[in-house]
């Protein structure tokens, strides 16, 4: 899993979208008792805060100290720095385990074992994310032509799982039917650029080579955006898996 320095963690919290509110209402009604939930790889707590509205207690963990340091405090949330594959939680402890946009970073074999250990016999696992961002043409075309080729060599191998909506993952649990949720934002040009700079490929490229090529791509995209202050809809294809362990 990638770690973050403090400045990157703060930016991640600011630019990443929140998830559909209806998601949390639905998943809280899939468990027998909405008492304890574990938010794995919580980042700065985007999902943790919303889970706290429906569960009595949230354990939110992340391997990055910088992310946890920037997490939003809440009286029902306990944040801790722990890997998702090995935690200090008791056996049969959680009614639900949630993974928001992070499963591709895990050592999956060890993670499945840990979930089996800490999840109650009737508990459920929920995994979700979004695999891209879509704008209307010609803006979408400009991003694909000018930015994506620059970033292509820098995508971590594990992000291919995310881009494929985790369809290549062999889930070792019995899946349950899930509804469809829409995730859409309305961004100004600077908000869209900040989001795209938060991608793992963008971060790696800037760490290794600076952001000159990204700036060039942004200037080309800016010509298409026309009004930088206009908020344009951005659709993020959202997917969800849920299940129980036998």
C-alpha cells in the first residue's frame, strides 16, 4: 500500500469525493446489529464519518500515519495506524467490515484471513470504489489525449485491479445482491486538476520527475474547459460488492 507525507495526505482529504449517502443507509440495514464496524484503509476518514451516522462505534485504520494525522475527529470513531492484514482487534468483533476504494493495495490472502477472524459469524463485508472519472466530450477526449499518455508508465501494477472494478479478484465469500449507486461531482477546472493530481500515477511521476509534463497537459485541457470557474459534471463509475463468510 502507498503511504503519504503530511502535505499529500491533506490534499487527498480535500480533493477526493465522498461516497453516495444512500450507500451507508443500505449497508447498515444489511447487518443484524449496527454496533461495531471496521473501516479498513480509512485514509483521512471520508467513509468513517458517514459510517458513524449509522453504527455505534467505528474502528478506522490505515497504514499511513500521515493520513491518520489528518483524519476528521469524531466521538464515535477510533483511528489507529495498523495494516489491514494484521490488526489488534479481538476475534468475532465486528458486525461489518468496509473497504472503501482501497482493496487493490492489500495482500489479499492475508486480508481475507484477518476479516474471517475479526468478523462476527453473521457479519458482512462491504467493498466499494470507483474506477475512473468521466466528463462530457470534448473535455473527456482532451484528458485522454494530453494527460493519460503522460501518466501511463507510472500507474502502480495493483491499480489495474481497481480499473477493472475488482472483477479479476476471486472473492472467498458468498456474495449478496447489491443495489446500484451513482457517484457524480460538479467541479471547477482547478478542482478537477487537483483530483487528477491526487492519482497514484500523478503522485509517482511528480515525485520522480516534477510536474512539468502535467502542467503542459493541463494547459491543453484548459483550452477546452473555456470557463475555469464553470462547474462541470464528473461521473465516477461506482461499484459495490458485499458478502458473508461461511
